[in-house]
C-alpha cells in the first residue's frame, strides 16, 4: 500500500530500498507471519486458512499446516486474493527503522497487526471532532 502524501516525510528517503530489503532479501518474498508468497494468487476461506499450492496443503493464519481439512461448507466460501507484501513497523513508530523493528507482512497480517493502532487513531479522530463541535457550536442550539 502506498504511503499517503501527508505521511511521506515521516519515512526516510531510502524507504523503498529498505522495504525491498526487508520483504525480499530477509523474508524471501513471503509473509513473516503466515508465509503467503508475494505476487501469487492465494485461495483462502476468509478466516486465515489458505491453500498453499507450493506444498499442496491448507495452512492456518500462522502458516502452520492444518491437521483437519476444511469441511465442505467451508469450501463453499473460497475466495482468491493476490498477495502483496508490505514492510511494517512492529512498534508503529516510523522513525524506528531498526532491522528488528521492521517486518514483511501480507495484507491480512498487516491489518491484524495494525488493528489496535487503527482503533486508537479512530477514537482520537472522533474525540477531536466532538471537541471541535463543542468548541464552535456555542451555548445556543442551532
């Protein structure tokens, strides 16, 4: 996912090279959490289970082979997604570009990793909007 224009100045100038190094050299072109391969179309069930065509087996959301196969009902909800790796900051601090703080995540794992941060930002935005409304609305009903 491209970096928003208003957030670009938070990242170093060589972010593209740093990101590529993490995603392809260190992680080998696969998600570091679930193992989904970059650029491949992956069939999945929406709950984290996905078909790994490389080994011919179903995997869970952590990349482990499933012990029990999906049921017929589960297989009716198969979807396909093209996997795109992104470099993520584990601590959500874009200034901390240490190798141990960067991870290669697929879209699903990146969203799961960022969920608490997104919730915090959403709460902050709604709180700020309400405060601005209280500040400028005044004591008189409109």
